[in-house]
C-alpha cells in the first residue's frame, strides 16, 4: 500500500493509530493449577515446524479421526521418522489416543481446521491449536458440529464464533484479560496450554515419537 494512502487512513481514524501505539505486551502464565505455557517450552526445540495443526477430538477413534480429516483407508499406515509433508504431497498426519481424546498432529497443514465441524458432529467435541508463522495462529473450539469460539492467541480480544466468550475463564486462568487489547508474547505455548485446559490432556515430547499410526494423504494442500 502506498505511504500516502496509509497516512490518509490514519489521519481520518486517529483512534486506531492511538490504540496501536498503546497496546500492552503481556506474557501468558498460569494463575491457577493446571496446564501452563511453561509446560510447552519444549515446543520450540521439537520436531514441530512453523506451520502445524494439533486437533484434540473426543468421542472418535484414531481411524475415524483420520477419515474425517480427509484420509482414505489406503492412506492410513504406520508413519516413521522418514515421513514428512511436502508441497507436492503427501501430507503427513499422525494420531494417538490419550484417555478419552484422540490427538492428531498435522505437519505443515490445516486440513483439521477445515474439518472441525465434521470432527465434532453428532454430539462430539474438538479443539484445534494451529501454528502458522506466516498468517495467523488460532485456537478453535467446536461442539456438535458448531464452531463455538475461534481465538487469535496472539491477540485474544480477537474472538469469533457462536459463543466467543465461552473460554474466557480459561484465558483468565492463563493470566490473559479477554477484554484487553493486549498482545501475547508467547502465543503458541499459550494456545497449547489453553487447549490442554479445555481437554484435560497434556502433550509432552513423547507424544511426537514415531513410528505411530497416521496417514500420508497424497496431493498438495498447503
């Protein structure tokens, strides 16, 4: 955008410029017992890349989660350390069961985000934590096929959905004021901690270990 256009916009809307100058950078940290962003400090040095989606699904087994994300039965197999997603395909997704939840980790893609209504339909529940360093991170919560809350963990006041305030108590437990225009300086650990507080499932580096069941979905997606 041309500089003169930007200048004209802010001249006409000085309140936006003032708000941009006064936002506060806040570090999320647990204020109550339970999952904390500090529990996910390992994410930085893990095999997870700058784009990935982790989806927690209650009520479906591993094979059904993979199918609803878009894997055909012939795509489902044991995934090893030699498997990784490529722009021309395949896209790699791994799954594991933790208590009542199936957790799928999608390398360099967001199929699970698009499949969230299907993953949660028929009385189900699903949560995704999406890291996308070149677009926008997301935490999205869906129940019975409906998107309840979609939160930008970097700017949690940016919330949408049928009930955008449903998860506010979890945000407060992480030291985040849902009514403040704050910028969160540790959005990915905060997003993962938020997902853990919703589901009661804590991920550890051991949950990234392969070989494990998953799918290699052919064709480019990301």
